C-alpha cells in the first residue's frame, strides 16, 4: 500500500482520464453511469487520502516516470490543492450519485456514454490543474477541462444552452489565451515553466517590462475564467441552461479552480518578486470583489429563474473569496480559501435541490414554483438549510467563512469597517433572495393544479437525488460545527501563500 | 441525574417530544396530546430539578462542541437563565392544556405541525436560557425565530402570510444585520463572548463605541420590541391565541428582554455601563417606547392588538429597568419578566377563550360579557390589574423593585415614566373591565354562548391564580435574582 500511496497524486488524474475512453464503449446506459460514478468516487477517495496525508504534515511531490523536475513533469499536492481536490471530486461524486434520473431525462440514451466521458475528462482536467506544479501543464489541463465542460453545458435538451455555451467558449478561450501569453512571456524571460523555478528566477528580471505584462495577462485571463465581476457575463447563462447535474458539478468547483491558479501565480510567483505587487493586486481586486458582492447579490434579488438567481449569487460568492484574498493577510486569505470550501457545500446542496425540483417543476421559474413545498417538503427543507448556509447563519458552514472574513476585515482599520458593511449588506441581500425562493415554494397559491406541468408532477424527488441532497445539506451543518480539518488546511494554505512576503 | 445531565435533558426533552408528537400525530389526536403533556411535564421535571442547585449558588456547565478557537456551543445555568427556563417550561404545560381546548374548540387544521413546532420552539427557548456565550445564544435565538414562524402563519391565508412575513422579516434582518455584527464585534474586541459576572468589555472599549455596540444589541434583539423594531409584534396577532401566548408570555418576547438583560449584566457589566455616558440613550429609548406604546394601545379597537401594544410597553419596562443600571433595578427587570408573563398569558388566554366561545374580537362587542363568561372575565380582570400594577397582583411586586431601583439611582425620569404609564394602562384596561361587567349585554340572541371549553378555562384560571400567588410569594424568585447583583455595590 505504501507503494500505491506515493502514486496518489498522479492517480488522481489518471483514474478519470483513463476511464473516459472506456466509458465511451459502455453502451447499455446504466453501465456508463456506473463506471463514471465509480471513477469519480475513486477520485474522491484518493483526494480524501491525500488530504489526510497533507493534514498529517506530508508535502506530496511526484515526478512522472522518475524524471527530475526541470526536465520531467512534476506534480505537487499541498494543503491548498488538497482542499480544492476535495471540493472538485466531492462535487463530481455527489452530482453523479444523484443525477442518474436527471441525466436520463436530459440526454438521449445513445449519447450518454459520450456525455459521461466528457464528464470524466472535465474531472481529470480540473484535478490535473490542481496537482500540476508546472505552468504549461496547468494550461493543458485547463483546456481539457474547459473543452469538456463546453460539451457538458451544451449537452442538455435546452437549445438556449447553445448560445450560452458559445459565449462561454469565446470568453473561456480568451481567458486561457491570455494565460498562455502570460506564461509564454515568463518563459521567455526565465526559461522555465516549473512554478517553483519561476519563483526563484523571476526576481532577476522583475524590473523588465515583459514580466509586468505577463502578470497583467495572467491575472486578467484567470479572472475571466473565474467569472470575476465584470468578466462574469458568461456564467449565469451557462449555469442556467446546462443540464442540472452539470450545474451542480461546475457551480461547486469550476470557477474556484481558476481562482486557485490565480492565487498560486499572484502570491507564489509574483508577490515577493515584483515590487509593490501586493498593493497593486489588492487595489485591483478589492474594488472588483466588492462590486461582485453587491452587484451579484442585487441582480439575484430580481431574477425569476431559480438557476439564474443562484448563478448570480455565485458571482457574489466569488467576490467574497477574492475579497478575502485581496486583503493580502493570513486571516483574509484563510477566509477566502475557507469560503471556497464552504460555498461549494452550500451551492452544491442548493443546485442538488434544484435538480430535485426540476424533476417536478420543469420551468424552475419562481412564479411557477407555487406549492412546491407542499408536494416536495423534504427537497424544499434541504434547500432552506443550504440557503441558510449561503446566508451565513451561525451553525452552518457559511457562517465560519463569513466569521473569518469579518475578523480579517477588522484588522484593516477604517477600510475594514467598510468591508464589513459590504459583507453584511451582501448577507442581507442573500436573506432576501433565499427568502424569495421560500416564499414562492411555501406561500404562493398554485394558479392551477399541478396537472399543467405534465405527468408525474406530484410527489417527492427521486430517492437518489433526495438522499444526496440531504447528505450535502447536512454536511453544511456538520462542517459548520466541526471545523478543524478545513480550517487547518485553509490556514496552512494562507501561511504558505504568504510565506515569502516580507 | 447530575446537573450537567439535567441541562442536556432540558434541551433534549422538547426535541424528543417533538419527534414523538410528530410520529403519534398521524395515528391519534389523543395520543398526540398526551405526548405534548408528557413532554412538558418531563421538561418541568428536568428544569425545576436544577433550581435548588442554582439557589445554592452552583453554576453547572456543559460544553458541546468547539466550533472555532474561542467560540463554542456551551451551556451554563445562572439565575437569570434559570428563571427564564423555569418560567417557560412551567407556562408551556399550562399553555398546552389551553391549546388542546382552543385548537379543538376552533377545529384548527394541521394540529400536529402546531404541536411539533411548539415543542421545537421550547427547545430553542431552553437553549437561549442556558447559553453560556453569545454565540450559543444567537444559534438558539435564530432557531426560535424560525420554529415560531410556522406557528404564526398557521392559518395560511394570504393576510396571515403577509403578517407572518413582517414577523420573520423584521426578526431575521435585525438579528443578522445588527445582532450578529454586535456579537462578532464583542468577540473581536474582548476575545470572548462568555457570559461573565461583571462583564467582559470593561477595559476593552470606551467612549461612543460602547453606546453604539449597545444599540446594535438592543435593536438587533428585535424580539424585545423596543421601538422602532416593534412592528412584528402587532403583525403577529394573526397567530392562533396559544401562539400569541407563546410569543407574549412563554418564550419569544421574553427571549428578547432576557437577551438584553443578560448582555447588560454579563457582557457590558452594570457598573461599566453606568460609568459610560454614551450608554444613557437606552434608558430614554425604553421610556419613549413605554409611553408611545401605551398611547397607541389607548386607540386600539381590537382586543389582541391592544394586548400587543400593551406588551410592547411592558417589555420596555424590563429594558428600562435594566437600563437604570442599579442592582435593585436589575432584580426588578428579572421580576418583571415573571410578573408580566403571568398577567399577559392570562389576558391572552381570556381573549382566546372569548374568541372560541363567541367569535368576538373587538372591544365594542364585549359589553356585558362578564355575565356570560364569569370565570374568564374574572381572570381577565386580574390580569388587567396586574398590568396596571395594583395589589394584590404580580405586577405590583415588580414595579416596586423597579421604582426602588429608580430611587437608588435618583432617576426621576424613570419615576415619572412609570407613573404616567400606570395611568395610561388604567385608562385602556379599566373601560374594558367596566364594560364587561356593568354595561348591558350586547350579544345578539342567536349567538348566545357560555364559557369556553373546559381545558381553556382551566388554564386561564391557573394563570390568574399564579398572578395572585406571585404577589404573596415572590421571595424565592427575589432570592434567586438577588444573586445576579450580589457582591456589587
């Protein structure tokens, strides 16, 4: 077993990557689902294993084929990537475990093997970004995951997904290209793609203009991929029109992985080498983060489509994560990183509940949800639980990160008071938009009995969806009370990212 | 059982009861009601067994989980919380008896949900009473808000839902927008939120910030209904009467004034606040609320709305007493929580009994009703006298201590406020009492009625009796609450 354990970082990518072509061959439709789910759960097991190892103090490094770093491909898993791997594989597994019925409804059975293959490729790509210690490999995996997720988003029966995915594709490609330009410039100046080497060499050329340009390109490109306000316009439609299962998967983790790369680059590679970079970083990102929180939440207040509402809330939540990061302090970064984890839990549970609702209420329009709580009390109860976590009510996971965020802001003096006001305003807006869902489901009187929305429009969601939704919703409570492990990972991450700051 | 186990039992019994009520509810209404009574009796047993220890000076504590370093879910029983828990658990039993009469008498729907949520809100009240720190208190405070919501919106029609939205909207947004920031601020400044005798903020804070923090606490705790965050209380009048009793007497508003008193005594510290001029506004805010709410009550034509405004005024008695910041006044605040609970629950029970028997809700309809419902109206009269503060009722005792505290502080504004409000209370309660007994009966002959169902009448007789008994037998409560301020000058 010890032998196998050393290979875990590479297995994290290899398992889904190799399963993907195999899944294509599994024609009977249940098999493809079973294989993809098995692969995803295996990946989750690997991620948990590595997270435990990292918590135990290990710093997992791996050299592919035994070739040493400057020439071979190096992988590395530290606390930051371990936490993100948990989010990615967990979201994928939860979505797949729940989604069989939902995917059956959305995708014709002969196309399903391809769909699951694309899913596994997206998973492999996202995991690959997280384990890579090399800027170019990150780009390669980013492209794998992006291309696969374009397919996933467009895979559903909703034709409106096509223009949405086209926008996603154009903006995603621009983002990836900017990143590549930036990496190219850094390579030109330093002659290395390995992040660790870059970190060491970049200060020799730190005053050269190409490096500054590279920092700009990389930051903007990744901000685009992370849907940072005002570069978020691709996100709401992509989330809204994607098959519900895909929304669960991508909403919980896709943008966070881009944020991961952004933080890696800005803090590890650029921060200590470029004079005044941290000030620039904060001055550039903090206003955007504040705007993201306020504008994203405000738009969510007025959205009538449930998925769009939650998508705009995601734009706001990305703002919280970046707000923490842009304080450039250990407390702030911990808050941001922790919020990645906690938001994934809340949003994952919310979209899972939406997937359950969608089996009965096709339109997912708030005005059409009347009476949902009467026919689907369990689904709606889980949705409310997850909504509380999104708001940040004490006792839920969402509270923990907001607490960290506010405590971090208190160290910032007068600016901090303003930031706290922003966080409070965002939370209050979250109260309102979660409340709109509750009100629609509980108190609106159905215009016509449920027959209108088609056959089988009564009763609870299928058991699998319900069980997984509740498991994730309860995880919001559990991780709101027992916070040791994820705090440890987040704080260590913050320490490591800021380790080189003077 | 050890005291620690009793604390956990007090929290667990109502929850287990809620489960049992929910499970038995689908089989038999009688079994379900038996479960409610059984649970409330068990809760009384658990809570009241703690009482001797607390009277003897013990402070049993339990810690459940540490959520973040320095922030944990923990419980610790002290006199104020002990009194609140004893009150809530005791009145729950009476209220359950009343509920059975009322809910059956009015053929309410969804009674199982009603009893389940009632039990859950009692669990929340126990959590508030025994919370050892601000974080735990806040958790259960929100749980109480959420679990009472289905009770307030019980009727389920459009108007009810609109009012229930006001209820939830004000309570939640105030608690998240003001109370939670206040709590986080406290933790950030003092490094802890533990309720400590003498307070924790002294030396960590000074100047206008203290007044501001106090404001966040007072207005964030919208359950205490200090103006202008009082609007939810009249709105919640759409609830069935046993729920109004829960809101006004058993748990909800008591949780509000309890939180404020506890924060003043254990977070700020009485002496610290007294020496801090920026905290002086609270006293005037409370006095303003007392007078304004009493004047508004004068103009009400609906009995339950009148009682709601009377509650707003009476709650601010507690807040004002706490804000006088003298030992006797703090004791008076605690005593007034008890006295007001007995009187107000009687009044609400009577209002509900009148509604159940006759469907009357407006003051103009009540002429001569005392001859049809003598027991109910006798109880109502006792409750009204207690609100005014006439001996031999409970209200007299607590006003006595508040006035004594006001003299300690040479606070003549408090004195004037209490006198004025007593006159106002008399002005809106006595005409009702007079009309009920001495005006000719105005019931249409086809709507002839007698007393309400027996269970309801029994319950209101018990609470009216409690109102009288407390006048002569308040010494144990005084002894208990005197521990709050013992050792302080």
